[in-house]
């Protein structure tokens, strides 16, 4: 007999999600830096080779030139942004689940879990879009060598001065296109894998640490399989000079496919997938541990 499931608490999800987010940044930031550098490196001139041959090469060059610190460049912004973002993301998922339950012990179907995940994607975009735009701009200025912004706050000020709130929220539609379906996939695949790995008659809150790590890591991979194409477009669009793409992402898509073919939509695939597994494994493990702690601390919340 499995014990009565803990009622869903969006508030607990909020705090546990924030802790998961911090774990994610620590595990994943080095590969995120590499991902953005690979996605935005300029096309090679005839007769010259690309700045970075690939993931490993970019890793080596960054280490050689900037040391371990170089891999953790720009980490303050994601820690400040990711903690509330994951808190809001898991809160949105908790809320999405709660709204679809008729009674507190209703078991949700996979489409319902997907819908709850999509809701969390809408929630996070509000925080995510400006944070991503600032992160991309700061990450590429380090590799292009032109220093225009002193840091995240200075970047916000300058963008606001140049084009108001729209400048800060440039790329929101693309962030939604990336995060809404991908979040649905993320949470649904995590719950699916958790159920798959739970031995018969056991409660899935008693999963072993390796099982949680595996389910979390794979959920990250499913999430990014859906998210990479809009992510490539978004990185391009958000780091492009003003006015380069007057019709928004349609122009970016056209230019990319014309110049570099459909495979360019999966640019940075290796770096993303390499990062997705450990980062999301760390995130869900942090989330589950924090949840256990909070359920122990305040069982009735």
C-alpha cells in the first residue's frame, strides 16, 4: 500500500525549485558559456578556420586563455535570475497540477502533466526573456573583445535608454516558442521516468539518488531536443544589431536556412546535450532533497 501522497503545494515547489536552480547553474554554467560562444561565433572567412573547431576545442581555448574563471563568466546573472526563475517554474508546474486536480489525491494523466509544464513555461518567460537577452549580450562581448556593458545592470540601463522596455524584452515571442512546449516536455518526461523507475508497490517519492539523477538528466535532454531550434534563433535574434531582422524570427529562420542549411538549427547540439544531463540531474536532485526537507519542516503547508 503506497502512503497517502503529499498534497501538492505550489509554495513548497517555489522554494525547492529555487534551490534546484542554484544546483543547475553550478553544474551547467561552464557548458552554457561554451554553447553561446559556439552558437554566435562568426562564419569563417575563405581560407581561414573557425575560431573554435567544436565543443572540446572551445573548452580548451577558454581554459587556456581565461582559466576556470572564464568558464564561470557571467554566472552572477544566471544565479540571480535562475533562482527565482526555477522557483517560478516549479511553482507554475505545481499550480498547473493543482488546478487540474478535482481532489487532492487525483493522479494526473501525462497530457495533464504536459499542460501543467506548459503553464510553468509561460510563467518563466516573463522573468526569462530579459535575463536571457542580457546574458547573451554579456557572453558574446567577452569573445568579440568589444566591451560595451560593464555588467548586467549597466546592460539593462543602456538597453532601456536605447529602446525602452521593448529593448529589454526583445525576443520574448521566441522565448515563449522555446519554453512553453519544452517545459511541458521537461516535466512530463521527468514524471514519466520517475514512474518508470519506481519499483512496483513503492511510492515514487522514495526513489534512489541515482534514479532521480537519471530521470532529471534525461528530462533535461528531452526538454532541449524540443528547445534547441528556437534557442538558436533566439540567440541570433537577441544578439543581432538593431534593425537587422525587421520581421523578427521569420527573417532569422530564412537567413539561417539559406546560408547554413537546416542542420544549423541544431547548432551547439553537443554542448547543449552535454550540459543538459548533469545540470538537470543536479536540478531535480536539489529539488527533491529540498522538497523532502520542506515536507519534514512543515508537513501541513
